[in-house]
C-alpha cells in the first residue's frame, strides 16, 4: 500500500474514533449531571434561527475552549469538542498527505492538496475566527 | 405537542435509535445516512431544518472517516482521484452551505424532496460493473497528465482491473453540482458523486463508491464548519445522530453482503419516495402528519 493511503487512513480512523469518544463522554456527562431539561426539546423545534441562540449551541473554538476550561467542565463543550475534532480530521488527513506528496516530489498533487487545504481552512477559520 | 416531548432523555434515545436504523438503511441503499436523516428529523421529530442539516453533516464526516479509513487500506479508494475531484466538490459545498443562510426553508425542502427522489431513482440503476481495460486511444489528456488512474484486485472477477478517468472536465462540473447539493441540503451527496464518477469518469463502480466515501468527508467538513459557525450544529442533536449513524453504517456494511435481494431494495425505496413526496408537499405547506 502507498504511504499516502496508509497515513490518510490512520488519521481518519483515529480522528473519527477520538471524536466519537468525546461526543459520547460529553453526552453521558450531560445526562448524569441532570442537564436534560424539557426546554431542550422546545428549543430543537424552534422555527426561526438567529438572534436568540440556544445556550447549548457553540459557534467558535473560543467558546468551546471556555466551556472546557471551566470547572466543573461543561459536558456540552466536550460534545462540541468532539464535533470540532471531527471537522478538522479531514483537514489533518489532507495535510498529512501533502507532506507525503512533498517528500515524494509529486508537486502537482502537493499543489492540489494545498488548494484543498486552503478551502478547508477558509471554512474552519469561520469557526476559529470568532 | 410532539410525542417525544414527554422526556428529553427519551427524545435523545429515540434520536440515537432512529439514527442507527437510518445508518443501516443508508448503507444498504447506498444513499448514505444524511439523505434519509434530514427528512426524518424534521418530519418525525419536529427538529428545526437547520439543526437537522447540521447534525446530518457531522454524521457524514463520522461515517466517511470510518469507511474511508478501511477502504483506503484495501486499495479500492484512489487518493489522487479523490483529492483532484474534491476541489470542485468542496467549492460547490461552500457555495451551497452559504446559500442555506439566504434561501427560505421551503426552497430547501423542495430541492431536498426532488434530490432525494432523484437519488432514489439512481439506486435502481444497474452498476456498470468492471469497466473495460485502459486503452491509449480514448485517453483524456488531463487524466493522463494528472495520473487519474490506478488498478485494484477484483475478488469477484479474480483478476487485476486497471482503470483511468475519462471526460475529466465534465466530471469536475458534475462534482461541483454534487457539492452544491451537499452544502445546500446538509447531506453527503454520495449518490451523486458516485453517479458522476460512474457516468462521466467511467471509473469501476467499486472504485467510485470507495473514493466517494473518502471525498464526501472532506466536502462535508467544509460545509459543517460553516453550519457550526452559524450556530446550526446543536451538540445534543448532532452528538447522538453522529454516533447512531456511524454505528448503523458499520452494522449496515456488515449485513450488506447478505442483502442482495432486489425486492428488499425496492421495499426500502418506498421509504425514500415517501420521504421525497413528503418534503415536496411540505415545501408547499402540506403536512402529511
């Protein structure tokens, strides 16, 4: 098997496993702490999005980091960190493949990986930039 | 009042259970979880369309990571083809997910209903099977210069199958369209990327499906980030849905080899067309239940 395929598959597998583990941990923690209130269902049924954002919803890395840094740790921030890890996993996979292409002297696909990574970073900056 | 409104825990467990079933169905039908999930979450659970799409995209990345890891190892997924065509797809996805913030929900519901119906029709198509071997006469110069080719060992045929992409520019255009649908509807759009690889690029269906599962994770990540930043990813919805769909997809891929009976596929398609019709009617203000 080629080096690029091996590296990409490992990054995707471990990124996926770790993020699902974080999401599960956060969900269980939230349920155990008794955070599941009936308001959550009404909130999930809301018709209009926007102005009045739910306190359970995180929109940036800063907000998630704040929730994780608090004591006791906000379990929903743990779930959101799992989501964030899942969001960056494909980008890490492409970045690792880029290194393999550069080392192998495959400039054309190194360029394709850079273009792809740039597009992913533009969308991820929207999350991290707030 | 929705029947689930009695208990948030029951609501989340029901979300998880439904996502498992959806993941199994998605794997068996080859539609992916998201295509079925969004209408189910909005119609049966009453969840806001934006939250449903955000959760669906997160689940697409989870299933793609799980599936792509194995398929890359097997050598079925072509990483060069995947990266090359992920570029137009991701641009389309960014356009589509930006449109979500502008388009009224009824437009999204209408496009969704039509797209899911079309995706359902696609599953009726007979896969093209192993393609003819690579010949130099019909080679697309772009495919040659970009090395959009490969070979894999086909267990069913008992031999190596070599392939090379054809009609690369048309394929890239189709991928852009699939990306727009993915971002606009919050789905992986795997059915459309596989179709583009099969019809335009004329790749073997196994390579197309495996490469698509790698690509849709990248595409969904770009869209999901935009959804996240907009506040459309609710942890209590996205969490159980992503875990459930992933579990379902693993189970579905295990039972898939035993479910080759076309009658079962047709039965499942009834579900798809029902959801398609419901979403279209919903767009025009008609609620079936």
